[in-house]
C-alpha cells in the first residue's frame, strides 16, 4: 500500500545586508595671508674730518690789533731794559776813561763783537698752522626681509554614521500537502476497479 499524502516543506529565505559604521569628515577651508617686512641694506659713512687752525700763522703775518699792541709793549719793555743796560755799561766806561784812552772806538767795537748782524730778513709765517683730524667711520648693516604667514582655518566637522543591518525575506516558509492517492469511492464497491474480497479464502 502506497502513501496517499505527500507533504513538502518550503523553508524561509532571508537576505541580510550589513552596513558598517563610519565617520564622515567635512573638509574645512583654509586661508593664508602673507605679509613682508622689508629691511634691506643700510650704510652709514662718516668721512675723515681735518681741522686746520691757522690763527697763529695768520697772526704772525698780519697781527691783529690786540696782538700788535702786545708785541709793541713787549718790544718797548725789552728796548728799555737793553737801553738801561747799555747806558749803565757805557756810562761807567766813559766815567772811568782817562785822557790817553780812546773810549768811543772801544765801545763801538764791543757792540759789534759777538752780536749777529741783523739784515732785517725774517721768514713768514713764523708759526705753522695747527692741524688735527678726527678719524672716519663706516658701518654697514644688512637685514634680510621677513615673511609672515598667517593661517586662518575654519572649524572642521566630523559626522558619525552608525552601522545598519537590514533583513529582507525573499521567500516565505510554506507547507505543501499533496494527495497522491486515487479517488475514494463510497461504498468501495462502486469503484470500477474494485475486486471483491474473497471471504472464503
């Protein structure tokens, strides 16, 4: 005897999709400002300075009024001292002279012996100029230019995207029941292929 019912099960089908968590970065903008400090080359030069004081030299050639008065006063005093000395010396010699002595030629001879001859020649100027100088100076200074960088960055933002799991049912579960037997006749004797049962056997 064969089974009359065939039972078939259909399993469920599930599709799973997984999205990982990630971090999204929103890029900010940056601005840069450049400025320059200009320095360069600096040269400072002070040349030598010559100081010439020619007052005394000019004064020896062309005396000023004050210098001329002072020179004349000095010459007057000097002349008075010399005249006094000559008068004292010659006056004494003349007072002590005797009749047989020739005093005047002797006095003239003494005046000329030992004294340089004055020919009225003088070298001008008698005093040279006073010369002095201050040393020169040179300073060189070099400074490189400076570049200033100013960065201005906007705030950066991050966004967190959480993970996700998605389930999709692609096939529903099912139970299929199929009758595989033949038709049932009531009473069984109405079956055309019915064979009576041998009760005697």
